[in-house]
C-alpha cells in the first residue's frame, strides 16, 4: 500500500520525525490554521475537483471519520474488505492538510487518485475552494453539539502532537468560545454551512441523529448520493460503522498515524463515541458560563443541536 511517494504513513512520519512539533497557527483570512496549511494556502484554494467528487466537511471532531466510513461502504455496496484497502486518510484524503515531507499532503494523494473521490475538509465554508461550488460537487456536512465537540477536540489536542498545546481544560473552553482553536470558531463553522445548505444543496447531518438512529442517517446519505443498496446491505453498513467495530478496524481507527503525531497512549482516536460526555467534563459553573455565551453566539439561527438524546 502506498500513501504517496511510495511510503506508508508510519515510514514517512519516522523520516519526518525531527521536523514534527506542535505547529503554530497562522490566520488565513482570519481563520487560524496550522502553519503548513497557511504556507501552502494558494494551492489549496486553487484546487479543482471533478464534478463527481464528494466533499465531507466538518468542524474537527464532529464525526468525520464515521461519515467517511459510511460513505465508502455505501459506494462499495457494503463490501467490508474493499473498504479495508487503505486507512481512512488514504481512501479519503484531507484536502488542506500539509505536513513536513515526506508525509504526503492531501493534494499529493488526490493527484494520484481518479474521480470520483471522497474528500475530507475542516475548512469553514468561505474557505472551501470555489471550484467545488462551480462544479456543483455534492457536499455532506456533519455537525456535533458544541459541548461534546469541544470535549472531543480537547482530548484530540492532547494526543495529536502537531496541534497546538491544549493547555488546562478551563482555558481550553475559553479558546473554543473565542474561536482560537485550529480551524477557528465552531459557532461560525456550523452557522456558515447551515445558512448555505439549501442554496448549495449541502446535506447537513447531526452526529446526535447518527447515534440515535444510524440506519435512518445511512439511508439519508444513500439517497443524497443517489445510490440504491438493499436493506440487508444497509444493515451491514450500520453494523460495520458502529463505534465498537470501527474502534477495532485498523483501517478506520487511525492506528496508521503513529506517535510522534497521534500518541494514542494519551487518548484513543476512537475515544468514547457518545452523546453527553460533556457532563463528565464541565463543572456546573463552566456549563453555565458556556451556555450563556452560546445563547449570544447562536441567537440569530435556530440549528437543532441536542446535547443529549
Ligand atoms: P469522541 O472523542 O467523543 O469519542 P472526527 O472523525 O471528526 O475526528 O471525530 C472523532 C469523534 O467521533 C470521536 O469522538 C470518535 O470517537 C467519534 N467517532 C468515530 N467513529 C464513530 C462511530 N462509529 N460512532 C460514534 N462515534 C464515532
């Protein structure tokens, strides 16, 4: 298996070891992005997808990997072996990611793939390369309630040694509220795609809905992609994309990215996969402060987020 330039991720990370550290964030049109992304921004912005390409867009930790797995299985009629052909970031490249060489960038991987491709992004809608809209590509957006999203991001930033130092939990909550984490404000991100969803034919999904009734959401994705798979295959896809199954699947659990990038001895990528874990992290005071600010930041929209199911 080749992950670009003939090296697996582990081999490339091993070679790049001396150049890996917690990358600083540099604003691109006001959005803080890792310096390697900011330094290569023009090539991301100029990316031209094929009209058949699909974009899976999320704020980090909203359920991207889960959705990528569902889509891949739908495209392969539930064939589990076909979907183990490579790890998630190779099957579904991360559009804007750039790391020190020889780690393959998202654009490197995409260059070597034939459309239709399943492309991942965390970019807010205003930073999505315009050719996606010109070519009327399908776009699936997945949103997760702010509190669980924040908890998941905190654990991720502890274990992903190329993201900025998360610092203490209390300060992390404030950084999230102020839009200072990588990829910027969660509030602006979810609102940006929400406002455009009808005009741009974006399928807007919620993590909580996927947990509550995965079958219904898999069928929703199937219809959006204009696919038709049997009920039996849908059942198989629901089973194969359960948290437990994906946690054990080396092609979906990010064990392909070893320390010093993902140190899963600190926190697993497939960490908990639940709705409502925020209650184990927020104190009552933190929750109150967060909710008051949330009301303010979200007052002009009515996006039906749920913090429990
Ligand atoms: P937790 O940290 O709350 O466990 P992303 O793929 O966008 O980085 O999101 C990762 C989050 O989605 C993690 O949340 C991870 O456990 C969760 N996740 C991944 N696969 C899942 C699945 N099949 N079912 C439920 N949650 C899943």
